[in-house]
């Protein structure tokens, strides 16, 4: 049994990942603002807000075999409509919150621990109206590779870069059939990803089955980042 800490993600990908881990018999601690409707043995919840709580609160959780950071944001606007505060906000929740958490739990991560972060297809594929979130997620990708190099061979560090996924965070972008069809058509696989699609990949990266994988940014995006059809 591994002990995995999930920060954020009481819905969507985080909740799906918690359920996948629990189903495999692991212990899960989730630190998030809201407790998900999960009632299972080996599941613990800590009230935690990455923008307001003291990251040192995570140091009380105990020894860890894995960690995943799941908070995110979607602010899609033309550059001229984005205020500087939006760039700062996206960096805080996506990047600086991650850095604070990793620094806080670093002494609790054991030999062979796996860390999984989340980026976005927009960090590498130029997309209009994504300048703020793309910048924040590009910082996450750079941090992933640097931390992987610095912590090898003790820890493995990888990042998943999804396209738009059907989660509560993306609900306003998928709130009618026309929007969904337009977005589906932009993906070679002609469908929108589900939370479980991302959770299963994160589960693999947190497991020993991925023991020779580190420093990678892995696209899970319906082919959007690499295929043009």
C-alpha cells in the first residue's frame, strides 16, 4: 500500500484519481477546500486552500510515496482584456502553490516517490486567448524537468498535459451541444477527454509500473498537440 497526497481536486480529475488509487488499495490523503463525496477506508481529508492556507500544514501528514497537485484555472481572454492581476492569479494557483507544497512535503517523500503535476496542451501549442494560463502551465513544465533532474534518482517527477477535459472547471465551455461539437471537431479523436482518462494516466505515473519514466511532459489530449488532420 502506497500513501499518496493529492492537493486540490475534490471534483473532476482529482476525485477520479482518488477513486482509482483507493480501488488499487492505496491510502489517499486529499488536501482541498471541499471534501469530496468519498467514503472509503484509507481515505483522509485535510481542509486546505492553496491560496490561503499555510503549506507547512501538509508536513503533519506523514511519510509519502507519491504526490499530485491538481488545482487549476481557465481564463480565456484576448491579451488586451487580461489585467496583470489575472496573470498573477494564474501563476499563484498553478505554479507558486505547487512550489510551496513541494517544498513543504519534500522531507516526507521517500525513496522512489513519484510526483505528478498537470500542465495544458496550451503550454506548447500556441492557442489564441490562452496567454495567461499558457504562461503559468509552461512554468509548471519547466519546474517538472528541473525538479526531475535535481531529485533523480530518489524521486520521479512527471507532468500530464491535457486538452480541454469534461470537468466542473470546464463546465462553462461545454454547457451546450454546439460548443461540445465544435471542441470535439478540433481533436483528431473527435471527442472530449473525461476525468478518468487523465486519472488513469496519473495512476500509472504514480505506480511502480512507470519506474523508468521521469522528467516527461506527457500529452493526453486526443491527439491535438501533435496531429493535424
